[in-house]
C-alpha cells in the first residue's frame, strides 16, 4: 500500500509597492495597501519590530513615522505568511534599509522576535 505524502509549499511573495498604493497606516508596524484581489486591500504587519498600539504613549509618533517613511518612494515587501489576524507578515525595505530598523533606530519601536 502506498503512503500519501503531504508537502507544505511555502510560497513567498516579493512585490514593489508605490507610495500611492498605501491606503492607511494603522500604527507604526501595520499598514494597509490597495490590492487587486478580493478583498481589495491587504494589511501588512512589519516583521522584526513592535510599536505602540492606539492609546499607548508614542502611538501617534510611530504611526506618523511609518506614514512618512512609506510616502518617500517605492518600497519592497517580502512576505511568506499571514498571522492569526490574516495580516501579511513582511519585511519592508527601500534601498537596503528596512522599515523595522528605521523604526527601532528612531526610537519609535523595539525589536520583536518571533511573529
């Protein structure tokens, strides 16, 4: 009798996103981009950093920093999975500089390990 094997295929997505495709910044580590699928938008969670949530000190500053960083020009999103909230977990970069690093170095975020 033959055993059936199941394989987990990890499909990563690497896409360059222009600033005008950013619909909204939720907080310093989560933002929404326009998508051409159903639903027509995708939430992206920046890997490697944790920023203040709404109502916490520093929330507005971290969100403004991310909004300005994303508006400076096209950026690349590398994503291989979603979290329990169905957000795309991604590495966000422009010219070799990651958004997570910029947030940490500016004092708007702290290193986050894991997902």
